[in-house]
C-alpha cells in the first residue's frame, strides 16, 4: 500500500515540475515572438492586419437580436412580401436553426445523431 502512495506523490511532484517547466518555456517563447515582431516591421504590419481581420470577423458572427418593437414591423413587412409574391423562395440551411436556439442535430464529429 505504501508503494502506491509514494508513486502518486512522485507523479504529483513531476506534474508540478512539468507545469513550471512549461510556463518558463512559454514565457521565453512570448519574449522571442515580441522580439521577432519588433525587429520585423513588415511582419508586425501583417500580423496587426490579420488580428484586425479576425476581430472584425468575430464581431460579424455575433448573434443579433431584435426587440419585440423592432421585430413587429419587420414581420409585418415579411408577411406582406410573401402574400404579394407569385413564387416566393426561402433559403434555409446550416446555422439557421441553431441561431434560433434549436439544438444541433449533429454530433461532435459531424455525424447525425
């Protein structure tokens, strides 16, 4: 029984050392990246542009919700357009249901459940 306990404490000590080891290398990595960026203005400009694009893309993907007061005239207009259309076409697809809080019917691997 004592051997198992000592083995567990040995694993715990190694995990602590590993975490400290990883954090030191991560800090060195960040310092080197900052130095690389500061020494290469073209790289810096490219990275800033990419980060700005990513930030813009994330804001465009954010869900937007209308209040009931904003939604009512939009729904009335939609009803009017559908009634007046001779051949209405509605596009739907992936993402439409999930944004309406309907659960996704696929699993994590993309397989239908």
